[in-house]
């Protein structure tokens, strides 16, 4: 296996073929690398930029090993890949981030316990494996959100609870296997930080992004976040500390809450590029996708300085409902706006099909331009109007 820098011309294997894999692949191609992708969907977006594609599930150890055999390094764009699959790939190529990192993060309960046990600030929670335990947790914590430990994203695999009965019902509604019950928090602002970390422990952090979710799905993100410099530095340092504790090689996204009382708490982790940092293609010297390529290929990490404030607004599959067409011309007449579509074939409600990005002189100006572009492309709808039913 290659332990030193992996030079352009080599193949990067990506486990997962969604939009994050596609955008990582595009960055890798621009640097002269080749891409191989594994995904169960033969129409997955990343296949469109891959030289080689494998149609297989994320628990297919043989397929992952085959992908790794033709790759100089393997990374991922989705964390729900079995540990055995990652270990099978690691027998033939370095897997970055490693199987232990992904295993720790991919179970929400294990992730929360890791953060708490290592002294990182999190809200009050209980890990439960039965409806009765979930009911007791909701009774103890009061108003809560029950989240499935495995899978579940963009608002799926989550349910509200406030007492014993609703806690039991919420546990069943999210799969009835293993879940985390998290106490509701008085949140003033949601933000996130992406960290790149080399094997030697060298770290590059991005300024926080500020985010708004509707029904659990990201509506918009603006970079940099409208935070005080002290709070932004605290967020960056916290994220870097978690990356060090996990011994990450690659990218780590850290979702954070700023509470009304001024505390900063960790919400969730992701060992991959993150929707909230699509802005870095416009805002930063080095995008998160190029940074991932640099990190896993053991090249020098890129500068994370902000060139200009930028914002994104997500485009969900609802916008294509009932045969509607997007008013692309109207959106692109707005100065500084770009359209990013992911090449997905099926536009289902709540599915991320693309995003609009915009730049501005300030974060607020960038966000307003992105908002106006969304109103234009949707023929009058406000961001957040559409979401899962």
C-alpha cells in the first residue's frame, strides 16, 4: 500500500455514489485523478464522473475489496457502510477515514457516548433499545426528539416525544431497534465546522457555516456564520479537538448548536463532506471537495481563508412535482448566482436534487441573493416552503 503522497494519475475509490461523491469526483478529476465508485444505485450521480463503477450494496465485502484493488486510496461519502466492508477494502488500499472512525460515528448512540466520554459538550440524552426504555427517557428528559441510531437523515428516522406514552410511540416509529432520546434545547443558532486532518495530525479548519433546517432538511447555509469572532474560534477549536480525539485522516463535519444561554454544544458528526459546506466552492480558497482529495492523498492541505461570503439554498424534489419546470433563466439573471444540479434521475419529495449558490459583500447579502434566486427559480416560493410530507 502507498504510505506517502498519492500522485495525480492514481485512482481514488469512493464508497457511495451520491452528490457528495460526484462533487468529490469532479474536484479529483480537475487535479488529474481517476475515480472508481461503489453504490447500489446504477443511476447514482457519481457514476457520471467515474471511470469505473461497481453496483453493489454497502455491506458487500467482496465488491468493496474489488474496488480497493483498483484504487490507490479509498474514501467515502456516506457513513452507513458496514465495518466489515471497510475492513475488506482496507486489505487492498488505505481507507481514509479509517474503519474505526466510521464505526464510532455511524451509530448515533455510540457517537454521542464517545463525545460525552471524551469531555465534549453535548445535550442531555439517553441511548435506548426498547420502547419501555424510550418511554422512561422521555419521562425523565421531558420534551425530546427520538432518533434512530442507524441511517435516518434529512428528517427521516426522527420523532418527537414529551412523556412516557409518546416516547414509546416515537421509538416504534423510528424503527423500534436502537435509538437516542435527546432533550430539546433552547437553540439560538445552528452552525457547522468542517475539519481536514492529515495522518501526522496537521489540521485545517474552516470558519463555521450558519444553517437553517426545515423539517430536518437543510434549507440554507451561509459561510461564514454570523457569529462573534470568539464564538467562531471556539467552534473551530472544538471541531479540531474532536478530529484529533477520533484520529481522523480525511474530513470531519461537526454540527453545532449555539444555545440562548451562550453555550456551544455538539449535535452530530459526519466523516465526509457536508451539505452545509457546498458554499466553499464559492467562498473559500480551497473547497471542501478538493480538501478531501488533498487529505486522503496525503498532499499538503489547502488554505481555508474566505475569499468572499457565499450562501446556498437547497433544491428539493418537491419543486419538480406535478410536471413543474424550474424557471432557471429568472434565477440566473440575479448577479452572483450559480445553479448546481446533481444529475439525479428521480425527483422525490424531500430529495436533494441540487442547490443554488450566491456570493455577496457580506454573509447577509449572499444569503439574500440565494433567497431571491430560489424565489425566482420556483416561481414565487420562499425557501423552506417545500419539504417531506
